[in-house]
C-alpha cells in the first residue's frame, strides 16, 4: 500500500542574527511572502547566536540551522567574532553564513570572506528593495544551491 500524501519537505531552519527590530520585521515579511517553507529563528546579539548554534543555555532544544543570516554590527559579541567562532568549530563549519549588513565598507567585505562567509549582502535602505533582496537569496539558497546534510558527530 502506498501513501498518497504528497512529499512535504522539512521546513528550512534559518537563524537570523539581527539587533534591529525593523530589519527583523522586514526579513520575517519577506520570508512569509516567499515560496520556501521555513522556520525563522531570531537572536539579537552575537553571544546568543553562538549559544543557539551550539545548543547551549536557553537554546538547548534549538534546531540546527540550515542557513545563518548574520549582521556584523551586533551587541555583546560582533558579527565578525561570531563568524570566526562558527567557522572554527568543525561541527558548525558546514552551515552556510550570509552576512546581511548595512556596512558597505570594503574592509568588512574582505574580512567577512577571509572568515569564510558564504556571501556578503548589503542591506538596501528601501524597505521594498530589502524584501526583494531577502526573497532573492531565499530562492537561491533553498531552490538552487544544494546544502550540506547535517553530520552526526556524536
């Protein structure tokens, strides 16, 4: 007997590391309008991001993200430090990280790629352009790119 239910892929687990409530709202709106089923998790500082990724403290039950959207200008621990620690951890290294920041500084772009960011996007100022940017990379990362499977390191 075959199951007649159509295949439903698991929702993409996305971690947004962003301290600006307006940008969080726009990102949520863009993902809601998108076609990819996803669970968007939000933390507002770098220390919480690392706890979420490592399943520590308040985030013991947090899912492993399929993708991280990382702002550079964060309180407690900045985005560069988060990126460096994430990419230094063999268990977390395969998770793609997209730097999504307002910084247009060339040194931030260079440093992000030196720390192994998978992409660097500058946030558009216009809200409609911001939403379109989020939707475009959502489509690319979840429709075109093949993401690495989760590796069980236990």
